[in-house]
């Protein structure tokens, strides 16, 4: 089957303690397998990456008024979901919030069923976990981002 090409905007959302919000998800086609990932999703027709990031953040977290920072990373990822292969170009925005109460009620019913949990992670917790976390190398990148601030140009993840 030919992979669907997709463009996505993702958010590295940090709280006041530099913890990162991740969602735990699963693929109904692969029971028992889970992973952690950043908020975000596909661009709608005519939508830019910044607009998509703001929309997705509100839909998936219920947080309003979060100031999106710059695009700090980008990459391409190949994956399968519900048996359909995808090739996704994605951009990661940095954002910060002081509000850590997450409300998934803005997500669609299908998407809501696949979001199993939300959790704020420290860099140390990301380094120590045996669970799968995407994107690969997130702990190292996040540590540099917190220590040095946004890079002058986005980094490939």
C-alpha cells in the first residue's frame, strides 16, 4: 500500500517547571502497543503550520491563550496507523503555559478514544523511562532547549 503523505504541526509544551506535556496513544490495529507523543496533528487544507499548531493545541488540551513560540525542530517520520502507512513532514513549535489542567473534550470521538493519558514529564523522567517516546532523542533535545533557549534555526529531529 502506498503511504499517505501528510504535513503536521506539533507542540513542545512546557509548564513553569520545564516539564513537557506528552500524550499516551495506541493504534487500534496493534492492540497492547502504546507510546508517548507530543500534542499536534495534521494540517487542514490551506492551513499553515503555526495556525495548525494553535488549533491542535486548543483541541487536544483545552488550553487557551497559550503563546506559541518559534519552530524549534522539524523532521520526517514514517509510521502506520489503522493499517495505513504514512509519511509525515512535521514541525515542532515551542510553547509555554502555567496552566497544567488538560481537557480532552475538544478532541473528536475517534481521536479521544486513542488518547489514553496525558502526563507532564521532566527531562530526567524522559531519560529513565523504558516506554516508547516520540520523537526519538526528545530528552536530549529538550535538555538543550531548556538550557540554551530556542536554536537560531530549527534542528532536525
